[in-house]
C-alpha cells in the first residue's frame, strides 16, 4: 500500500467517531464548569414543533419557533450577546421540563428567570408587565396592556413589542388579543396562537 | 472559510459566528489531526484543551476570517506543549503502547500501528505538516498558515517528513505534488 493512501485513511478509523463524540462531550462539560459558555442552547420538542431555547447566566433569553431558521437565530445571539454560544442541553433542562409540563396541561406558571437583554426600552417594559401580570387562561387587549405599561395611547407600540418578543410561550404574548377578541397576530403563526389559547381554555368564541 | 487569510481586508469586521458552528465544522478534522499527532489515548485531552483555549480567546478576535486555521494553530501549539511536557517527565520509555485492538494481531494491523507510531515520533513541525497535508488534505498555503512559515517551507517539511516515514516503515510513496 502506498503511504499517501494509508495516511489519507487516517489512524484507527474504527474508533474515531466514538472517541470524537466523547471528546466533544467532555469539552462541553468542562466549558460549562469553567464558566466559558455565555449562551447555552438546546432544542425542545413540543406539540407546536421543535423550539430552540437559549439561556445565559441571567436566565432564559430566547425561544424560537420551528419556523425560524436556527442558524439565523444563533447568529443573532452571537452578534447581540456573545459569540460564546454552545449547544448544552443539560443547561436548559429546567426549561425543557417546565415546557413539557405546560404542554401537558400540568403547569400554569413558569418558574424561570428571564434575561431581558434582547428587548429594550418600552418593549421590555411591556413584556415584563405581560409576564408578571397576565396569567394562564387570561387574555388582555393590546390597549389594556398599553394602559398597564403606563402609556394608554401606545397600543401600536405594544403590538410591535409582542411581534418582537424574544421569549414567546414563556412570556405569554399569545394572551394578547385585539379589543373585541379577534386574535390579532402571532410570530409563530395564528394556528399556534389558537392552539396555546385552547390549551389554556381561553380561546375566544 | 479556511481559504480566507488574515491579510484580506474584506474579512476585517466580519462577525464571529456562534462558537458551536466552529465546533461542528471542525470537530472531525481536528480530532483526526490530534489522534494522528499524539495518539488515541491523549487525543481527547488535547481536543478539550484546544477547544477550551479557543473558546477562552474567541470573543477577543477582531474578525471571523480563517477561523479553521486559527483553531489548528492552537492545536499545533498544544501538541508541541504536550510533547515537551512528555519529554520533561523523562519516562525511560520511547513510546506509550496503544491498547491491543482486534486487528492488531494480524500483520496488517501491526503495519498500520507501526506507521502511526512513526508519525507520532516525527519532529512536531514535520508531523503537523504531514498530518495537515495528507490526513486532513489541506493545500500547502493553509498548512503554512498553521505552521507560521512559507508555503515552500511547508512543502519542504512535508517532503522531509514523508521521506522519513517511508524509510522508517519501509514503505513506498508517490511523488509529492499538488497546490
């Protein structure tokens, strides 16, 4: 056999894949332990499709619906938060568990810290007011939410806060409807909004 | 991505991709490079140390050009450091034996083992040059970027390393050609 070909085949090809997986796993574990992971992410299966969830040391920072391109979501996290973005499902276990319970109808409120970094100014204020004040099975109008956030005439701005909610489902923008009960819009699609409201027994007739 | 070089103005200001993208793109090639350079036993540690060092330094990079070359430069240095540390331990054994594997009892398995043991015993620069060129299949310009030398010097390191391997393992080889 010619030496060039032998080299190109690599050392111990039989053991490469297993050893490689183990090396990556050990690296990820150590990176987490050494505090080198600024943004950890995982994929969570759900009845509304696979959700990409991402967290920082401060809390849950992003939930993305399956319709969003994961590569774009991760690029955006790298650009806006930190390029130290690592796939680390173990770090998102509490989020996964609570989402599972929510979709099974066994959880009414999320006990998850939120990192609000991706929402700023008035939008952040509105989302925080929504997260703190509108519970499972309740709905609220855009105008009412504007009033609660202290700017009664800003219902249009409330609409754009909902449209750019970085943490949907957990920060419940699906509970925000048009005055009169029309569904309004939803980043994950109106079918998903309908499905979440129906799960909560709050679908307007 | 590897084809970009540090001197290209176009890559300045290019945003850094998520580190996981770097891991996913280069993990297989990097792991193979390390198995070839330090052996199967030490490859996992070397992989972990290379990736941790890269992750630590990553946010300080000024642009996202030639990240693969950057990663392998770190790996090349780790491999040299590991070799020095091994020499300092001064264990009077030339080489730590690999655990026996099923095929190793056959003649072919022994020959295979012999080749890779010889690769690991090459001087670091020749070893990295041979592995990047012939295991990873890189062009000389990129091998040179990792070794910090000219493409012609990289070609020379590969040539000398291969000649040494052929003599020590009594193998034939094709003429060294390519970009």
